[in-house]
C-alpha cells in the first residue's frame, strides 16, 4: 500500500483572504482551518467521502477525468490517507459525478459514475478491502441528450433495489434507471420533465417527510429549481409552486437542514460566469424548506462567492450543531466557506486552493467531531484537505 505524502500549510485567524460579518450575531465557536496538500497521481475532478472498507473510518473517492479512472484513498481516522491496492481503477470515460450505494446487496458500498461525453453510466462493486471491479453489464447505456452529467442513486420504487437518476439536459428531462433483482437495470428508462437545461447536478432527498425520496434539479437556463415529489412507487409529481426561483444560472445544489428547524433546505450555486452564454451574478442562494416540498429564499440571498462557483457541500464545520456551507470557485482558485447560525450567515471566509477547484465534500476525517473539507483541484495533482480547528 503506497502512502500518500501530506504537505502542511497552516492557515489561522487573520490570514483568511476575505472575511465579513453581516447583521446576524457572530458564532460563538470560531472556525480556524488547517490545510494539508494531498498529492495524488492523477488530476482529480470530483470527490466524495465514504467508509469503503467497513472500518468506520472515512475514505476518499476521487474521479479522475483526465485518465478515466477513480482513485481510492483509505483513511486512518487521524487525517492521513494511503492509496488502496490496485488504485486507480478504470471508471469509464471521463467520470464526472459520483454516486455511492450498495448495488449488489453485499453490504458494501459500491460506486457509480456519470461519464461525461458518453451516453452511459459506469458501476463498480467493492470487495470490502477497497478493490473495485465493474458490475456485470456495466457500463449501462442510457439515451440522454447530449450525454450524462449529474447522477444520484436511491431506491425510488421501494423494491429494495438501487436505482439511478441522471440528467438529459438537451431535452429538459431526467432519466430514471430502475434497478432489478439481477443487480442490473430494467428497460425502458423512465423520463421525467423538469425545467429548462437541468445542468450539472441532480440530487435526491425526502423533502416532504413522507418517507419517499424526491428529486431536485437546478435549471441553468430557467434560473430556477424543479422539485419532483416521489410516491415511493417510481412515480413523481411536481411540488406546489415548483419550479422555485433561485438566482442567476443555478449550476448545482446540496441538501441539508441549514437553519436547524427539522426541515431540509437547498443550497444552490449561481454561476453565469462558468458558461459562455449566460449573464448575471455569481453567488450562493439558500432556499428554506417548509417540510412539505416548497421553498422560499433565505434573507440575504444570494450571498457573494468567488468567480465561477462550481460545486458545494454542507456540513457542520465548527461543532456548533448548525450546518455550514462550502463552495468551490473554479476560476478564482479558492473556496468560500459560509459559517451559519439558525438565522443565516454569520461569517464568510475565502481560502486559497489549488488550480481549478472542481469537487468538494465535507465529513469528519480526524475524529474531532467537526466536519473537514476535501477539495479536488482539476488543474493540478493535489487534493486540499481542510481540517476544522
């Protein structure tokens, strides 16, 4: 097992590039990050965090678009990582979005990828030691226009099989592939109408507390987000009031209870500058959920970010029990971190990253009870691990 070198860069207190206060009270728990540069062998695009080998310690899943592979880094629980035996693994052409679920029902997490510039999805199964091989039948073809971008996994028809949902933004639809008992996917694919240009990400969560997964899309050319409420039988209907306005050129969404009221909320990045056609202002829009599938903007939205926000993640970074938000700014080479309280943003911090930060995820990587940030930099061979202090 090859040990990955870690290079330490400490960032504390006043060295934040940008910090501001708004009208809300300052959080009592001060957030002071420590940044480690994690060298990898391929330029990393997307990143997700999961316990892949059953040791109850978080590991890293890194999609490498440059050489069509996935790198698996096994965590120690103390903030260090080593590359899994056999990593990187082939993951289909230009793996983009990552979904993690148990596709073959062996109790171990498996990986699925949306393959950019291709009309298929790749699924890899795991043997419990961090080794991954293609699921029988993978890659799975899907007729989308022009190709796959976003991906989410879940059981949408309550048959105990994992299903996949990807976008078909060229005709303003989602494509649902229902899993079957043979660990594959049934034909035909089910298509769902959504808003205009549902690009880059599709996500799922139980937004109305009925026990069934619902779907969320950000509609780049509609300046809104579509909410499709699931009935647990594979059917969906649009929520009352959907689509909901969410700022200029929404490019991605993360789901979580941001204001700690028991209802799921949406954090959405606005990124007209990441496209060549769209106009408007970059930023972060937060939509507050009512627990019934409808949403309204948080006061102050949209909040300022860097240039061309591309991904975002939600997690408690300072241990106060309130979810915070971190956003990658692709053309600024930094991230914006929003420390939250129940009423909104308390402080915002800008932290320098590597070149072209493309992926981001949050989890407690060193066992201190606070969320840590992982950023994949697609313009270089480094992943930034930002520990909450």
